[in-house]
């Protein structure tokens, strides 16, 4: 199946608004203040490459199961993601400081050169396991039945967010609140849940 630009664009927008207020954005920001931002971005992007591939593979395996139960499962994941983001929106700004402290400790060691890439890869790879964006990526594979387009959209969204965090993270946080971004992400997830539910019911 070839790349569907429209599907990739929808996936990009969905994962972007979900990942932007996530802890991995803060983690990348913290590491970029300690090490060369380019090396941080390379390490983080490699971690996202592997994690996105795992999520897409998992979604592809789920898509092979009977269609209706899998679509219901995907709908529930979208719904859960929306609830998690909206419920956590009020605490997002307070959690920012705790997250910075947490990842500050994890990257306190003195490393230089390409060892920075390895360190950042390891930190983000471990932090991303079971992350909301990873679960939603798997759900989007089920939703669209287009692994290639979902992979491209999700990976580009993740590396874009990490690039913004590495280059402009602190500036961005002074101009927009994480709580607002989480509310936007939660709303997108709920809309996806509603649309999937209508598809299951045969309304659309």
C-alpha cells in the first residue's frame, strides 16, 4: 500500500498535539540545556524511530484480528487518551517542574560527543514505553489500516516535537501553557473516539 498523504497528515496532527504537552517534550528540553541540542535531537529521534516502528507493528498485528472487536478496542483507547489528557490538564503546569527535576537527574552524568546520542536515545526509549502517543499510534494503524502512512505521520510528528523542544523549548513554554495544549489533545482524542464509534455503528 502506498503512502496516503491525507492519512499521514491526520496522524501527524493527532500525535503532534498529544506529544507536545507530554513528559518527553520536557525531557528533550532538559537534555538540550545540558548537551548540544543537535546531538540530543538525533538521539531522541532514533528512539522515536524504534518506538514508532514497534507501535505500528503492534497496530498491524491487532488489525489482523476480527474487525469489530479491534475497532471497539481502538475506540476505547482514543476515549481513554482523551480522558487522561483532559483530567491531567489542570495539573500539567505543576507537573512540568517535577518532570524537569526527574530527567535532570537521569542526565546528570558528564558525557560528550556521540555518547550524548546514546544517552538521549536510552532515556527517551525507556520513557516512551507505554506512552500515550505510542498507544494512539497503534490505534491509528487499526483505525486507518495503513501502517506506512501512520508510521510516516507519527514519526514526523514526534521528531518535529522533539526538534521544537531541543531548539525552542524554553521559549515555547513561556508563550503557551501545557494545560491548554493537553486540552486540545484531549479534545482531538475524544473526536476520534466519537467518529470511530459512529463508524462501528454504521452511521458514517
